[in-house]
């Protein structure tokens, strides 16, 4: 695991530590969880973009009427 140094306002850090204590965890653990979610969001966005690019080439075989496209 790699150490990272961050800078933030003292009051903000204390508020974050207080919230972490109420959740019975640490600020480091909360940051690691946030960082994992942040990284996963980017990967998810890339996967979504790749899927959309792939689906652009899908052909239904014919054009659908407006009524057919709006059927539920």
C-alpha cells in the first residue's frame, strides 16, 4: 500500500474524522473506500462508452415505424 499526502482545511479534517468515528472507522479507511469508488466510476464510464460504440453497429434488419418504436 502506498502512502499519499493530502492537504485540507483543519476544520474539514476534524469534521471528517468525527463522522468516521461515528461510523466506527477511520478517515484513512473512508478515503480508501472513496478512492476505490472514484476509480470504479471511471472504469464504468469507459465500459459504458465501449458498449455504446459497439451497439452503434447493430442493425435491426429494417426500419421501424414511429408507432412500433413507441409500443410498450
